[in-house]
C-alpha cells in the first residue's frame, strides 16, 4: 500500500473506510494512476464490507441455547 492510503477498521478488523491523504501524495509526488493501481482490490473490499446480519432470534435457537446452559 502507498503512504497516504489509510484503512479504517472496526473492532473486528472489518474495513469500514479508506482515507486518501492528498497532501502526502503531493509530497511524495505520487500519480493518480499509481494510487488507482494500489487500490486494484477495491471491488473485493467493497464486496467484503457487507452489512453483518444478526442471527435470527427464533424459538429453535433459544432451545439450543437452553440445552447448553443445562450442562
């Protein structure tokens, strides 16, 4: 990754945002093409950043939890 591209993650390590430090790019004389090349896996990052779904709270799941508590 190029200096000036910063990934923001949550407590689970999931990437939530990308910050581009334009001043750093200018200081390092980095071209837009090299930045775009560095972000070639951006589509995969977008796909992986889906909203996490909570497990449905059903009676069957509750019964399974109770079985575990009985032991």
